[in-house]
């Protein structure tokens, strides 16, 4: 049995169908009953609804598990404690393989979410568990293409001139599925998962313009306004954590490039990693198909 946390998030909802297709028995952890409903519709054999901040829930979720894929809730103020509790519960249960979704360059601890994941990496390393650590670059998120396709603008929270490496979530979850399916080959490995190239916001605008056939402008948005508008309903403690995290991201990425190399990802996939151009073309085709479906 494979336990997947944050199973209906960006990675989970892409990874779970791949594991099911490969014949794995999946236990999925989610926060809401709506997420549980969506996963059950995919055919997930067990879905648990609960809070990973509760060690008792983690202990319950870990029972009878052979392998774990832990995707921490990056925006949660207790992400570090959750990660430690997951490792402790896996060790107590005798789990055979703990796969951790970390982040590219977790040693860049000026970034709050990187520091948290670096600490969990170290805790896992010292746990005695058999482990694999995946370190994906910034995701190529379909949601970030919405404004590109609908408003002809790409928005970013940091300097438009600094370079970023990115990675396609389909590639990340293809690797995760392979790692979870072949413990012996991937034990004690730490893999950087990075797509080809690196891009400024202006580069992204050029790629998107070429795909959609019209000019895509780029602009920077205010982090504090974004956090207030999107997460204003959270409590003061969680809201302050989110604001600190997002301000740290904007500051770091405005002062430093954040780049990696795609060799490891291509090696693991057995094919070239997905390029940003390929990603935009795929998502634009999906967008246009969605419009066609609505009009039919």
C-alpha cells in the first residue's frame, strides 16, 4: 500500500491516476470531503479525511503502509512539524520506503519554505528509513496560464529580469510514480527535477506570444495585495505566515536567479524533459478545447 499526502493537490491529482493505472493500492490523505469525493471517483481504494497537523491522524494513516509519498502543504505554518511527525510515524510503523517531495536548492534557506523542507530532509536522512528525496524546480502551473490566455498578460510577484528554471508537473509525477514502483533502484537517492532552460518573465512572454499568435505582456504584481485578496479569510497567525513566506520569495527571486539542470530529470524519464514551449502549447490546446466544449 502507498500512502499519498496532499493527494488532491498539484502533484497528487496527477500522480494518483498513474499509480492506479500501474496497479498500486493507494491510500490518500486529504483535508476536505470534496477532495475525498474527487479521489474516490478516480478509483482510489482508501481516502482518509483529516489534518496532518494532528499526529494521531498521521499515526492512523500510516498503519499497514509499505511506501509513503509525503507532499507537505507548503502554505501551512506547521509544515515542518507535519514532516517530522510523518517521518516518526513511518519509522514506528516500519515503512519500507519514504519518498519526500522537497524543493530545488533547499539549501537556499533565505526562502522560508526551503528552510522548512531542508530541515525535513535532514530529519529523514537521520531517521534510519530508506528514503528518496525529490527536489522539483518551480512548477509550470496551468493556473498561471489562465491570465495569459484570457487577458494576454503574464503576471509575476518578483523581478521580471531574473531567470527561473521550471518543471512540468507531469514530468515530476512520472518520476514519482517510477520511484514509488522501484524502491531498490532509487533508495538513498536525491534527485533534482528541472526542465530545460531558464527564463525571465520577458522570455516567458515571448514564448507565450509565439504560441497564442498575439503579443503577451508581462507585469509584476504586489505581494501584499495578492495575499490579502486571496488569503484574507485565514486567521492572523496563518495570514502572517503566508505574507512572510511570499515576501521572502519575492525578495529572494528579485535578487537571485534560480536555475538548475535538466540532465537528471531526462535520465529518470528516459526521454527529454518537457520544455516550457511544449507545456504552453499543451495548455493552450486544452484551453481552446475547453472553450469549444462550452460553446457546443
